[in-house]
C-alpha cells in the first residue's frame, strides 16, 4: 500500500531492503508454477475487490452492483480488506460482511495473523524509493490493527488460514487472482510503472510457467490494465488499485475489476475484451460522507493514517485514468 505508484525492485533484489515494512518475508514467495493447477472456482461473472481497507460504504457499493448483474456474481476479496478498521467493533463488522464471500489474505491480514517472530511490520515490502515516514506510519497502523484483532478470539488464526492466491476459470480463460504479483504476496511487479518497464521475455516465462491468461491483483494501491502480446499468446494484467479509496485525481470512488462472459450492465471506466471475456474497471461510488466520518473518528489529524491517507481520501491521488488504462505494450 502506498499513496502513489513507484519504481520497485525485482524479487531477486528485495533482500537488499531490510527492516519492518520493507522486507519481503520468504513465506510470501511462490513460483509462478503454483498457478498451473485445476481452477479453485468457476464463474460467469467475477468481481475482484482488493484493498477494501475497512471501507464498509465501499462494500455496500459492491453489493449494489452485484445485485444488478444478470448472472450470479462470484466476489473475491483479494487481500487488505482490513486497514483503517483498527478498533474491535469496526474490525468485527468487516469480518462479518466479508465472511459470505471468497476471501484471500493480503499483507495486512498475513501480518495480523503472524505468530512467529519476524518483524515484517505492515508487510508492504516497500521499495527504497518510499520515504521512511510512510513506512513507519504503515507499521504503526498495522500494530493498532493487531490490537483490535486480539480482542476478537480466533480472528487472527482465521485470517492466517486464508489463501494467498487462487485460480478462476471463466469461459476458456484461466485467471490468476493474487494480492501482489505472480511471484509474491507483496510483490510490486504488477504496479503500473513496473509493468511499463518490464521485458516481455520475463512475462512470457511467467505465462508459460503459470498457464494463466489473466492476472488480477491489487497491493500497489493504484490501478492498471495492460494487455501484452507475447511469443506464445497474450497475458492480460488488471490491477484494481483500491476498492476502498479513490484511485484518480479529483475522484472519490473506489474500483473493482470485473471479469465476465457477458458485457457489464454498469458503466466501465476502461476495459478490454479477449476470447469472449470482458475485463473491465468498474467504479465503486460509495457514501463518501459515511466513510470519512468513521475514518476521522478513528484517525484524527496527527494520527498515522490521517497523515498518510486523508488527502487521498478527499482529493484522490496524483494519477489519471489515462495512465491506468494504457492497455498494451508491443
């Protein structure tokens, strides 16, 4: 999680960064071949909702959109559904509301649940280009989340049992659902700037090993859709940025990734279509006043979350739809 997209190290370089909030724990890592397995879920319409961050109003918006779909909707919360909800009652509400759906763990849930002694802090694996003040505040927020979860017996253990990745089948396409990227739970390889700088040979290796056509991710907190033409086929990567916070300058809505065999009944911000499957970014127009009131009650001026996120919540980040939706790189 970070307020803006950043250039990031590759996985082989991550051991150069130590300290809470910067390290990528070894138990976050997996080879792309873990996705070369039978699908965990089959769906006609898939909503990938990453980075809810405790925003109950955004969850309301997800449910309103799902109710308007013509086909059944499979909703997957792919990590960091907790973040701002660092008080037992609020935390418990998020747990109860997410429980009916399919959920995965992001770095937030993983570090809330961590029992063994490794000081990963928030688990964000921030690169060196992120300021130490941002890292420190994220670690403080995670500490307060742990305290909230500790007041709810069994919660931390339950979060720790959530999967790190899933495979979905939609029509002829295999979709890899991750929190970070194809290599690690907190990987930054699916950030917009990382995707635009990566070489197609590396992506071709990932596609070949994973047998995945589309990766859906979040973690980097800024949205992106890229469609790569590779030697042996296409690889599409869609990152919803944040469901529970604005993603674009001057906006006040979150995003979800919709992947479906039928066109969206909702207006799409941008998208692509391949092999008969629609891949779209859908706006989550949530009740901003309700969310902001609860945020400020828990995180007033001077608190770590206020310092890191208030301006983004009210004004959006310095990021545009045009940068998110530059779909292909030849």
